[in-house]
C-alpha cells in the first residue's frame, strides 16, 4: 500500500509539472518572407556555438519565402542584402549588407549599415525558457524588417522597423550606391559607424547605460521605428519575448494589419503582423500529458479505496 501512495504522489507531481510547462523536443522554424518589390539576399550569422544555416545566405525573389529549422538554444542574426550581383561560383558584391562578397556568407557578418533581426531561442529543458528577439538599427539600416511570431505564448509582440529610413536619412549618415540615375541612398549608417566616437558607440568611458544616452541620430531612428533598437542600451522597448513559437522574418513588411500571429494588438507604428504569414507552430513543440501515469494513478486510488480489505493480489506491485 505504501508503494501505491508513493506512486500516486509521483504521478500527481508529474501532472502538475506538465500542466504548467511544455517540453521542447525540437527547435523552432524561422521563415524568411520577401514582401519587397525587389530581390533580397538574406544573410545569416550564427553566434558562437550555434549552427550555420543554409550556408549563411541565398537569394529570395519577390513574394518568395524560405524556412530554416533551428535547434533549441540557437542564437544569431538575419539581415537582407540588396542589389547583389554574383557569378556562377557565388562570388560578387552587394550594394548593402554585403558579407565578404559571397552569396553564402559562411560565417561572415553584414557590412554596416544593415537592419538586423536577432534571436536567442530557448534551450531544450523541461522548464522552457523564453525566446528573446529584436530588430536592431545599432549597426544602421538598409531595408525594412519585422519579426512576427507564429503562435506561441506570452507577450509575443511584433518587433521591427517598417519605415523607409533611407528616404529621410541625414546626409552625413547616407550610404550611396551608383545606379542608372547617378546615385541613390541604399543605407543609413549609425552615428557610431559614421563618426566612430565613443559617445555614439557606447564604448570606453561611455560603456554603461547611465552615461551613454540616446543621441539626436538614435532618436531619429527611434521616432521612426519605436519597436527596434536605436542604440546599444535601448533595451526596455526593443527586446521582445515569446515561448514556444515559430517566427516569420519579413522583409518590407506592410501595415495592412496591426495584429501579430498571436492576435495581440500592436501600436500604430507601421509594423506588419498580418496573419497572411502566420503559421501554426510545428510539431516540434508539444504539451505532453503523462496519460499512462494518470491512468495508473486513478487505478491506484480505485484499488486502495475499494479493494484494500480484499485478498486480491496486485501483481504490478
């Protein structure tokens, strides 16, 4: 009988634990969607210890999407390259976001200025941690990007910048590229990249948030894109969390809907959260219930309540 009660206690504990938490058995799916009117060449850079995805880069034509599967605990960044020209061997150049002149970045990062979509995903643990994600303009801006969670639980807000900052970029921050009309603005540099001064880079004596304050340039970025990082210590309104979600990384998001895939209303800041890109989370995430244990626990209660005084052997024990 003591074994019965011990087993029952274990089962109840498991039921409580599994009813409140989920167990991650695989990673997440990250889908890149090109909603631009032009071709984008996504670049991908994993952080140390994370897997390189799709060789680090590929071509994505207008209206096209591509999905990559990432393992639990993956972290890294995505960005879009523009006006690229590559040879058959994958060597060439891009007007913005270049990564060493290669189609597949192979572990090389984006040359600033580049809009970055950054992720740190939860690890494979019984008590699932949150995913952290953001869109960063700390390294400047080249094209609009939004991160749209698909399903998941928690706040799960849409992060990003849907504005065309190149149109209103101050002359001293502009990245110009030659085209048939002479030259055009293909990127807007950060003040750190443009001037290299510690007060803009939050470096040296300015390497803490109490000293490094927003500059007039970062405030310009923030006013246009309030849900993106504008400078190094812009954490409170720029980092987003979600649990158990897949994500869409949308280039040139549209303001046609202000709802994320989780149905949460977003501020009127030009971000895209349309369910046209929403996809239910994959079978990689599940909420298992220890049903066998539940059945056994119920049987144990039944046995102990009604048959404890009868000489009926319980062979399991």
